[in-house]
C-alpha cells in the first residue's frame, strides 16, 4: 500500500545555493539522521546515484538510489530508492515573495500490503514523518549556517 509524506521549510538562502546543497549527496546526508550514503557517483547530467543504508527502529535497510528527474533550471530533483526501500523522493526549491527560499520534500513509499504491513504501518508512518521533519530542519540549519560563514 502506497503512502506519501511531505514537509517544507523556508530557508534564508538563494535557490541556487539550496539546490546545489540538495544535489550534493555527501553534504545533504548530514541533514538525514537515519541515512548513510556510499559509492556516490556523479552522472553525466550533473545528478547523482549512490548506495544507501536507512536505519529505522533498529532495522537497517540497504539499496541503491538514483536520480529519476533532474532539472537544475526548475530546481527539481527526484530520487528513486530501490532495494530495502521502494520509494520516490521529490525535492523542489522555489523562491518565495519575501526573498527566502522554500524547500519542499515529498516522499512516496510502499508499505507491505500484508498482515505484517497493517500492523507496522502506523509505526513506519510516524517514524518516516518524524525523519522527514528532521531532514528539512537539518537542511535549513546547515545551509543557513554555511550562508552566515
């Protein structure tokens, strides 16, 4: 069964600086408390692919992640996670009217459609929602701190 979560935050930086940050997995992973990335490869179009490990409630899920959509002009990046997690993560960066920049992050993922899935679904949803919030807040903190330096 498919589930989607979304978070956004305003960040005091330029669209380009924020997009460059989210398109640099070795830096962006610092904002993701439950993930580690390895074997990061830059693709010909400027996007990336890498192996990931996602730790959730003491369980580690591993797999591969690659950019599925990459539009640096529109500041859109969509990652496709396969392996331990089947998910799509969309990151949109937009300038707002007040001069700040908004990062919107939306992730759609599959929860097993089984008795086990039904039992763990509320735990998975709560955990992933909390991690998404930590991620966007972490990006904000890191990028704004870099801008001040």
